[in-house]
C-alpha cells in the first residue's frame, strides 16, 4: 500500500470512528430524546400532609375532618420505593407506567372527639389508625418537538389512587359503646393532562421535567391533582445511570358514593434518588 493509500484510509477511518463513538455514547439516556425503552427504580422520601373525612352513612352529615399526622400520630415523613417504565411507539408517541405505595399506621390517645362514619371516638380514647395509599399512573404522550438533544410533548392518561383507611378503638356505634372498627377502601381513577420535556446537556448528563394536572367534577367525584417531577441524571455506563430529583404531588378527592361519602387530601413533596436503564 502506498503512502497515498495510507492517507486515504486514515481520512476515511476518522469519520467512521467519530460516527461509532456518537452512536454508542449518545443513544441511551433513560427517558432521553433517543431512547426506545426505559426503566427506573426510585426511592422517594417525602414530607407528608394529609386529611380525611368519612361522613355519617344514610344522613351524609359531615364527619370530623382529621389531620392525620397531628390528630392520629401518623408519620409525616416516610420513604417508599417507586417504579417507572416506558416505551416509544413510532417516532413521536410514547407510553409510561408508574407505581408506588405508601402505608402508614399508628396508635394514639386522641385529644378531640372524632366522628368517623357511624362511629364516635371520645376524647382521651386510644385510637389505632391505618392510612394506605397505592398510586398508579398510566399515560400516553405525543412529542411535538424532538431532536437528538431535546424533547418536549404533552401527555394524557389516568392517575389512579387506591385508598385504604381504618380507625379502631373504644367508641360509640350503632350497637352502643364497644370496641369499634370503621374503615373504607376506594379506587379513584382520574384523567390527567400534562407536559414533559428533556434536554441532553452532554454525553453524560440529562435534565428532565414533567407536570400533570387535573381539576374535574365527574359523576360522584370532585377531584384535583397536581403532579410534578424534575430530575438530573448521570450516565456512568452505556445503558445505566443514576440521578437525583424532586417530586411534588397534591391530591384532593371528594366522593358522594354510598361506600365512601367523604373527602381525602394529601400532599407529598420531597427528594428522590434513582437507578435507571435505557435501550
């Protein structure tokens, strides 16, 4: 091979190597502009503020509005694992599924009378309580702007919350004064709309954000939801990364259904850490 041939080969090899590097380093950020599938395992450590009310059955007279952390001693901060998975459908469409669960329980001598359903718990009585929340978010999205470095779009879907609440203790019920146990289970699906976006700041760093919103009266539900999350991710290997973020969820639902006539409100806010993969 002549010197001229060697120089020609080198000139062809340089752009080929550059293309290979670009394809292997810029194509695998979780939920980034170039991903086909992404998975995220997260640990969410929120500050919690919540209230609940269960009305008298039959008459539907309002029950006592309970500040769950102050009145019943439920923890106002607790960590929970969190799962997110998603995929693209074609060039601009995508789907995501999120899941997390937060269970809390306590036992406390209450300092006020509590009317909960058809049970009255007296002042200075010992009340054991449970407030468990399971949340699912299933959304579709359409990216109206997408380049190798950035993406923006709007989302639509369902935010489903499964509540389990229970109070137990000595109180007055339909059968008189005795040990009472009163609770309710309710799955509330609420439609949402929102916006999302991501920006590939470099080959190793990605910024993301998302917000979902709802304010709706529908049949026997009156609900409001704000769901926000912002994150920064560092890619330490081709298909793997770690990140930090902040999540805020504010949820209110008032129901007039026979099996749950009352109201539940909660406010979650706090930091997250996560491990992610994308392909």
